[in-house]
C-alpha cells in the first residue's frame, strides 16, 4: 500500500472540501449509490453530470438534489452503457452541455439480472458484462482526450463485494455456454475492477497526471438509506425491521462515500489500493486497504484489457 495513501490528511465525510469549478460525471447518478455520490459532490460546488439513459429519472434526481443543495450545478447526459452508439456520443454530449473540462468520472452504473434467460445488448454482448464492464471501458476511451486535458483528472471505479469470491472464466468471458445470472453479475463487476487496476498500472507507467482509483461501497441496503421521495421512500416497518443490520452494513448514502473521497481527497493516489468502508469493508468511513489477492493478478488484468479492446474496438489512451 502506498505511503501517500496512509499519510493522507484526516478525512471528514461531513465536511467535504470545496470543488468549485470542477466537473464530475457520475454514471447511474439518478439512483442508488450513484444518486448519493452526485448529491454529496453537488454540495461541494462542483458541476455534477448525471449519466443516465432515462431522462425522466435523471430529471427527478436533479430536482431532488436541487431541493437539498441550494445552487447545485447539475446536468443530465443521456447515456446507455450497453449501447456503443450512445457511449460514443458522450464527449459531444458534454460539449453540448457547455462543459469544457472533466475532472473526474465515477464509473458507477450497473445492472444486476436475477433470472434467466441470458440477455444481450445492441452489440450482441451479454447485457451485464456489456453494461457494467465493456460500456465503462469504452466510455473511458471516448473521454480520455477530455480527461487528459484536465490536470489531475480521476477515473473512479465502483466495485462490488460480489466480485470477491468470483473468478473470470477466460474461455467463457460472457457466460455464453454456462449462464447463471448472479455469477455473471459478479464476474462483470470483477472485470470492471480488474480494468481499474490495469488502467492504474498503465497510467503510472506512462507518467500520466490522471489517476485510476478503485473503490467499493461495502454493504448497502435500501432499508437503511435516507428517504428521497419520490426516488426512494422506505416504509417505517421496513426501516425498523432492518435497524439491527446497521451494526454490520449501511445505507446507500454512506456507501457513496468511498467514491466521493476518491474524487475529492488530494491525498488519494494511484497504486494497488482499494478504498473501502473502515469496518470489515462493510460500513464506516472510507479508507485504503490492499487489493484483494485476485485483483492483483497482472496477467489476468492485461489479458482482459486486450480482450476488451477487441470487443469494443476502443482502447483508453492517456
């Protein structure tokens, strides 16, 4: 673990540093952890762009944040990560919003399917793998020129505990032969996390000023998440019934904090580090910890990078 991460100044999740003049794109910023990351970042004075394929949900999220953060600077970028055409227009979309810099992108959006049959996106790739990994890989490639042009830019990738016990099947990367939804989801998140680690290695080798930072939110429950009507309104019975779990896990507002710290904290640096909640990686304030052992496998990460280049037709270049 880099000494720079261990020596970072005290971090107060309730007193975030100002980020006026900066621009942050949060994929999936209209709901869940992405919504709370956007809300917290908006409170720092940054311009926050919500990447979302659903305009109505994005506008509802913008209205909710605006009601809680006076003067919030919020935008919506139409973005469907499973659709290469939509991903490819992201830089032009930011330009149409009048945004000339991109200080950070939070690769947060994702889908989890619970039941067969196996589904595919517009390009024929398995839908969870296409959305959670390939879409973010291609998005980073398309945004690379804008990120390169913004000093100290950051690519923040949100992982998942689901990936901790999973391994990629390099002979069946998209679960074409043996499709089990929960396993396919876990592998798609593992691929996304390996991408963040490999991107970090490449950025440091190139001497780039941009950072790739890997985070995971810990255990996040809707029942422990503050209400944000009409987006999220947990019932009283639901909240009371899950209160004991608050000793172990947390709400999605707290689960957004590792990503927010990765965007804002000047003490965060690249390297083989995973930013996660303090208490067993499940709840509490974010802190750096060593990578899980299988995330530190450079051969698999490099293989996946090349496979992702071939599948998307793009390569992030910094």
